[in-house]
C-alpha cells in the first residue's frame, strides 16, 4: 500500500471516529439529559486516547485493525458509562432529597461490584485471545484489554464527576 492509500485510510479512520463520537453524544443527550453527554463523551475519548497512547508507547503498529479496536473500545466505554448514568437517573427519581453529587456517590456504590465483575469477565475472555492468539488477534486483544481497564475506571472516575460539574455549571444560576 502506497503513501496516498495510507493517508486516505488514516483520514477515513479519523472521520469514522469523529462520526461515532458525534452520534454517541447525541444519543446520550437525548436518552438522558444534556448534562450527561459531555461526561460520557469525554470518558469515551479518554479511553480511546489512552489506549492509542499505550499502543504508541509499546511501539505497536497503528493500522485499520487498531481503529476497529478503538471503535470497539469506544462502544464498550459508552455502554459502561450508560450503566452508571442509568443508575444515577433511577436514583434521581427514587431519592429526591439528595444532591446530584450524593446521588452519583450512591449510584456508583450500588453498581460498583457489577461493573468490576463484568469488566473482569470481559478481560478474562480478551486475555485468552491475547495469550493464545497470534498476530492481528493478539494486537486487537491487547488494545481491547487496555481499553476495558481504562474504560472501567473512566466510567466511574471521569464520566460521573464531569456530569456533576456540568450540573453545577449549567444549573447553579437557576437554583441560587
């Protein structure tokens, strides 16, 4: 493959990542609330960029397979984040006397063990591909393994706090 074809593939990969981000942000904004969307998208971007950074750090080739792995990581990440957001939304209806910060803390505590067990189970499956696979399969499994670990952390420690920050910024003027 020549440099022109490689450049076109790179541009198409970047374009597909940007489309995915835009549509996911719209989905989260309509499904939940506008204040949830930035946290979900930033956590998702965080996961993809950290995974890509680790890929570069260990000097693995970034190719179309890597882009497919990054899109998969973004999907896994936003799914994990939506689980957290869903619990927050459920608690907003059930527990009305708490602030959003307290609701996020309560919701995270309630779903933490489920998230960890799900991530570890998925990581176990991906690890089998990494240790038993060859070539491209191993590279995808490496990216997915890193993405699952980073994604689990970002769903809890990035998405929810950014949502709370957005709530304070957007709605502090209307409350006070």
